[in-house]
C-alpha cells in the first residue's frame, strides 16, 4: 500500500558482558537481520593474523609449512584492524603487503641449549607494533602458583634444535580464511513463550506432574514442593525439542502446555577468540553491516556501485 512504511527500529538489551563473552537480546526485528548480524560477526569483521612466514632456520621435528600454519592460527590483538588497510588495496606499498599501513612484522628466535625440552610459544613472537601482539590467555584471577600462562605452543625443541623466522601479519576477514575470524562462536535463538493450561495441569496427579517436569531434557519447568504447582523455571532453557508436548499428548492431555517462538525477539550469545573484545566485535559488526546496507541502497545504479564499492558492490549483487 502506497505511503505505508515497514521500517522497524530494533532494540538491544545487554544481559552480560565480559572481555571474551557477551549475551544480549535483539528485539523488534526479524530473522533476516538477526542472521545477517550473526554472519557478519563470524565472517566479515576484520582482524589481524599472520599471513606470510619466512623461515631462516628450522631444525625442529615440524616442517616449515606446519609451523607456518600454526603461526597463522595464533590470535593477535586486533583493536586497530578496522583502521588498517587491506594489503591488496594499500597504495603505500603497491599491494606488496609489507608496510606499516597494512601489516605488522614479527620475529621469532629460539634455540634449545640444554637437555630439557624447550617450549616455543606465542610469547616468543616479538612484534614491531606494541598494539598487535599474541592474545594473552593467562588468568590474572587465578591464585595457583603454576597458573602462569606461557602462551600457545608453536613447537617443542630438543637440545641443539633451533628456530629462526620472520612473519608478516595482515588484515583480513573470516570469509577469506578462518584464522581471521574474531568469533569462536556466535549463536542466537528465538525467545520462547510458554503457556501452561492451569485447568488441565490441576487434573494431573502428583506423580504425573513429576513425570511431566522430568520429561524435559533441560530444566524448563519445576514442581513447587509446597504448593505442588508446576511452574516455569527457565523458559530460555527450552531447546524446541517438543519433548514436553509429546509427553502431554501421551498422557492424554493435548494442550497442557503451549510453546511458541517470538518471531521478533532473539537471544544472542557471542564468544570471542580474544582478537577483539566481545563488545567491540558486536560494535564492529554493526559498522560493517551498515556499510553493506549502504551498498545495497546505492546499488540501483550498478555502475555507480561498482565504482564506489569495488568488490563489495559486486558481492552484494551476488557477483
């Protein structure tokens, strides 16, 4: 209908935030936006990862390619990634990918000089930029003396073995390679709405109520031991397995409980690799999503979109 607007104004409520974890609610939107946000967080928020390794000396038991692969999977702090240039687009080094605007240089030099095995870890990587370093997973809150974190093990050396290398880290996105993905996992679920038919519930015996509560694989319901009433314990624990609905039907009580998914309300769980904080990952994803939506809005004139957005314009049209 002419003049009718279908514009929506999504709302977000933060439930829990830690450096590597975030849980929030996304409301008043639909699954397309929720899934777009999830996919962008996983595959399109840029980070920095080692992309080129030049090995000078390697007398370890691992071959050069194996070590290079392990180095690429070491997460690096990537707060400055959004402001860096992609190496392919950097005019300062003509796309060579080895300048201060599009790359960070690392060096590693290790040699075992005694009979004890030497662990070469991510903490042995020395960066040319103090803001881009291997992620530190040590737990400062731990009180154990042996809780000191030595970093991610790259290789182990025995007496006389040596490893000397130079590595170049570049900006990239998870769509190109998983090493650039800032997210360990991003999931969302529809917020469930659960209604109990109190009249039918009262017709059950105490034993039947216990069987009904226990039929759920997760603690969605509970039985109050004082009133013997079945109550909702944790609606969000429901996994849409329909076990309680099947149980109600097997007891001859269809309609005992009704469970619906709110089609405009989602609960997100975000876990970061440590490359960026979970909260920053979410904000960066929104920025990237805005850029992609701008590309769609301007893509009516495809020639103009190609000139302005390059590969992004073609990608948004499926090219």
